[in-house]
C-alpha cells in the first residue's frame, strides 16, 4: 500500500514538474510579430532605408548582420549579452546609448531583443509577403455537431473563424437583424440603393428557409450591382471627367466607367479584370473592350497648360501608374521607394525603377489631345476600314494589315511636335505645337526610316503657297521630299511620299513661304507619322484605298484615351533617378519585380502584360489578400487588415489573419477569382447578418467591434446618400451608361480658366441619375459629394474617410436636390395619408426607413408639422419659396400644408438612421 502511495506521489511530482517546465517556458520570439515592430518603432529611422548611420541597417537581413563602420557586427547570433545592439540599448553613457537622443527602450522590449539574439536571431519574413497557407477551419466540437447542428450565429465557414476569435474575449454572436434592417443593409451593400416598401413587405411575408439567399442572388444578378461597386473601383482608378492641374480641361473617358460597370455585372474574373486594365492592349488581337479597359491608367492627370515641360508631366503620369498599381493590387506604399529604399518594408531603391520600366514604354506623352485614343467610327466607316484590310491581306503582308488597323483606330505610332528640337527661326508655341517661319527649320531626331515611304503631318495654316522640305541628317542634306502646304479649315492631315531610305536618321524640316508676314509661322504642327507604302501591284486600287485611308485619318470621331506600347524602334530606356530626381539619371535598369515578392512568371514577356500576369499569379502573396480585405471593408466598414492601403510591416497586426488567408485561397482556387461569389459568401454569413444594436454586453467588451460580435453600422457613401434620397422619393432614374451628367449645382462653384467651360444643368431624367454618372471636375468636385468625403480623384484613393461635420447637415437640409426629394416624399405622405396627418407621417417614415416609427418619433414629427403649418400659414410667400413654386400661380390655401409635409419629409431624410447603414 505504501509503495502504491509512494508511486502516486512520485507521479504527481513528475506531472507537476513537467507542467511547470511546460507552462513556465516562454514561446520562442517571433521576428515578424515581436522583433520587427520594435525595430521599426525605435531603430529603423536612423538605421534603415533612408539613413544607415554608422553603416548599420535593420531593413534587410544581410545588412543587419554585416560589419558596421566600427568593424563589428551589431548582432552576434546566440550571444545577446555581447552583441553591440544590446550593449548600446542598456548603456548608461548618453553618447553611446541607443536610440540616440530619444527615450530608452523599456525592459520588455530589450528582453525581447536579447532573447531573440540568444535564440539565434532568426530573421523572418513579414506575414503578408509570404503566400497564404492552407488553414484548418476552427470548428468547435460538440455532440450536436455530429447531427449537423451549428452553433448560434454560424451560417458558413466565415463564422467559424469569427467565433473562434470571439472566445478570446468571451464574446458571442448578436441576434440576427430584423428582416427589414437586414434587407435594407444588403440592398445598400449590393446595389447601392434601398429596397422598395413592397419588396420589404414581400420579404417579411416570405417564410421560406432560403428567402434571404434568394434576395442576395437576385441582387447580385441586378444591373444596379455594377453601378454600386464601380463607384468603389473608380476611386482607386482615379476616374474623373477632367484632366486635373490648373487648367483642368474636360476629358472624354466615360466609356471606361461604363466598361467597369459592365465588367462587374458580368462578374469578369478578377485576374482577367486586372490584366485587361493593366495590359489589354498587349493581349493577342485585343478587342475594343480590352483596349477601353486600359484607360484605367489613362485616368492620370494631364497638364497641357502653356509653358509646361511635357516630359516632366509624362513622367509624373508614369510614376503615378506605378504607385497606383502597387497600391490598388498589392496594398503597398511603393511610392516611398522613389527616393530611397523603403523605410520599413523590404523594397530596395533600385527596385522601384526596375518596376517603373514596365510602365515607361507607352505612347502617351502628356499632349493636349490626350493621345493615343481609341477612335469610335460609325458602322459604315468600320466597313470601309475592313475593305482596306481585306485588300491588304491579299498581298500576304499581315504586319501591314495590323499596323494599318492600329493607325486608323489610334493614329499610332506618331511623333508629336514637341519632340522636335534645334529649332531655327521658330518655336514650340504654347510648348505644344511647332511653328517655323519662312527659311527656318527644326529637327526630328533618330527617326527609323526602314520601309517608311509615306509621311503624314497634322497641321493647320491660313496661308497659301507654303512648302516643306525634308532633309536627311542636316539642313542642307539630301532632300527626301518637297511637300505643298495648302491652306486649311482647321486641323488637317496631309500625306506625301518620301524617298526610300534605310536606318535611323535625323530629319531636318525646312519651311518656306515668302508670302507669310514677317515674324509669323508658316503653319502650326501637332504631329508627324512615318508609315509603310501600300502595295503598288494594283496602282488604281492603291490610289483609291490610299484616298479612303486619308479620309478616315482626317475624321474626328469620338474616342477614349487608351494605352499603346511603343514599337521597338521607339523603345524608351529607363534609368534610376538619383534621389528621385528625373533630371539626375543613374544607371539604366531593365524591367524586374521586387526580390521580396514572388518570382516573375516563367516565359512571360518583360512588359506590362507579364507584369500583370505576375500580379495575379497565385504565388503573389498580396493580390488576393488585398481584394478580400477591400471587399470586406466595403461590407463591414473596416478591413481585416488596417489601414487598407498598407499591408506592410507598419500595418496593424490582423486579428483575423487566418480568415483572411482562407478567403484569399478560396477566392483563387475555388471561386476562380469571382468577386460576386466572394461577396455572396460574406453577406450570407451569420457575422454579416447580426443586429448592429449597441444595447448588449458585447459593446462594452469590444466597443470598436474588432471581433465582429455585432453587425456593421456606418454612414453611407456620398453617392448612396443622394441616390437613396432620390429613390425613396420616387425620383431616381434607372437610365444607365453614357456621358456624365450635370445635376443641380449652385452657380459660381466652377471657376474655370482658359476654356470657358461651365456647369450646364442636365435636362429631364438626367438630373436624377445615380451619383456615379455625375460629372466630376477634379479641381471642383460636386459640392455635396465633397461634403460627404468623396474623392476629387486626382490620385488613387483606396479608403474614404468618414467625417461628421456641420457642412453635411447643411447639404442635406438645404441642397435643392434634397429639398426636391423632400417635396416629392411630402406629396406621397399627403396623398397616402388620405387627410390623416399621423397616417401620412407614418407612411413617409416607412417609405424612408422601411419600418414603422415608434410613438415618440411620430409625436415629434407631428409637432414639427403643426409648428411648420402655423408658420407657413402666416407666411405663404415663405411656403412658396420653400416649395420652389410661383406664389402667384399657386393655390394659397394648400401651400402651407404642402410645405409643412415637405419640411417633415426633409427632417426624415436627415435622420441619422436614414444616412446610416445599420
């Protein structure tokens, strides 16, 4: 017996000892989670991408362990006590202690660094720069789960991840939102406008288990889905109807906006959506839609003000394209690397310019005409183009057919006038157009003349008798052509043969016309082009088709700016900009992606197409995560990773990282990049369907809702607030697509210089169209949208802020758009109330909120009506003015009542619950 007791005691002691050793043992230090944040906070500003004081940097592993200027390594793996880093952190000498001239690290931080070194100072990668790993769904075991019974609030896989994290804070799912709130929420999230009262009533009466799922599927199939989600994408695409900068002239690019809506509506897979926008022009035989998609990167600003350097602003656009691409698809602050290596993330200075090389070879050159553009011909003119191509194809010259098609649809490749130099007795007028006086000349440098025997020039002149001589290699060199310059009516393209010449040459353009007044240019020139000859075998056909070709070139059809790559003979070199200065060139670089991310796809071309394929590769650690995070933020008000624009080492460590990785992998592999399927899974989750009420204990435990224990609750976007007011009042137009419209805007908002453009209020239903179609001038955006934090779209914006200012109330209380909506809603209240005030107010509230008002609200709104009625009865002129009606033509007896109903409706449209998704 004693032996048994002794054995039990010994076993107990062993278990106790093992437990002490097990639970007392600290977890190994994690570089990314524990060490990197300390280095970023205290060390890297002096020892990183910008500065390397003492020859020491903690940005890259090889730099951190290399010998510093002192000849010693700051870190000795396995020996924290003798590592210079630890010595400096604990030193009492203020000249030696680090961080220098700053507060000392606390004991916990020093302990973490010392333990990390003692454990071998293993370097690690930031989690976001490693590919997502398969994650086991944390399904809690219970006897009920054997029979398929799920825990409360769990509808799909998302909820298991959320519930697992809730347990850490002893939280639980909130009750499901009431049917009316839930349907309003999902309508606003999926199509951007609320349901009708009839749709709410039908949903409340539908007792089928899949009633909600049916509504979700219907909304995802709605054409309004694309309008809602396009608004989100256009912020990132910096879409606007003007060019920006001081002059900010209008730009016709709305076909790109329509392309986005259509692409989202047909659920174009996100990898295709990406490739077509970044490199649709480089796809084999690109369609017109694929070319229109490339306008994504033609949304950059364009400065055609006189006196500006076109190359400066061309390069500004290229830099913006690079920064925007990394921001939109990779949640990376790559713009930080233009002048130096990234301060916090593993991107080297030279890598910025290697990525820039992918974008630096496009045809656009910051021109007034926004070239190149895809030209939209009529069906009849397209047939004429097809006839030319069929004729050319009979010669078997496929490259000529392709180049002819490209030139007719884009007028590329061409040489812009500002490319000319060595101008004698002339100038670049307004720094755009070449103008040379009689006897003067200008040079076009390095023109490849192989197989180029046709010369085209876009010019205009009021003079007759002018001539242009094209000389080879010098002003007095051999003449390649003498061309008559006829008087024009506006801009005109002329064509002339030039002598066959091979190789790359400088061409000198000599202008002559003695009849032109002294000091005046003979003509003004916008661009030149050098092209192949049409076949000579059938001279009559040649003449006829050449004539048709020139007629088509001289047309001025509508178009949209697009991306076109330079041909080989116009290829641009890319150099490092020393300290980010484009005028201080360093070494030439070739297009390459950062080493810290996934490898470039094997066999892919080193151009924008290959770069786009690299972005959507399943090996890219950031693309799918970024999309999931941004979509989640649209639905829940906050991303799984914050901030939305930075998934690097300075981002807030995500609580739901496993959920993010699960959704990212599922998006790529199971959902095949379907955004609609991703959204569907999110809105069908129990997490999404929770009530957003704050009246529960969960609020106190997690007031910011980081652990998602209640439904989303936040203010609607600027466009949604306006669209909703128009929708509930019955004014909203369902018209889709087409040129941007100009709804009511106060006079004097636009202060347009140079062009004389003005805001002209659209007629008919166009003034009631959805906010996505509102004309957006970058230097003067639509006022009520700006008040509600919409973007001016000058640069990419991935996350709108949400402010709460008096200007917002002033807009919704006084803006004529909202007053007109209130007037129409008031008329509905008066009509459907059938003379009963309380019934009328109840009807109006239900139209707006899709639920009944409680007794307190009804009473307050009734009191508001009565006070307004008394006031308007005393001042019928005020009632007429409020209603925007002519007092002399109105029925004075009914004016006070109409105005009072309108005032009540206006109050309803200004309630917080109306402006909020909850």
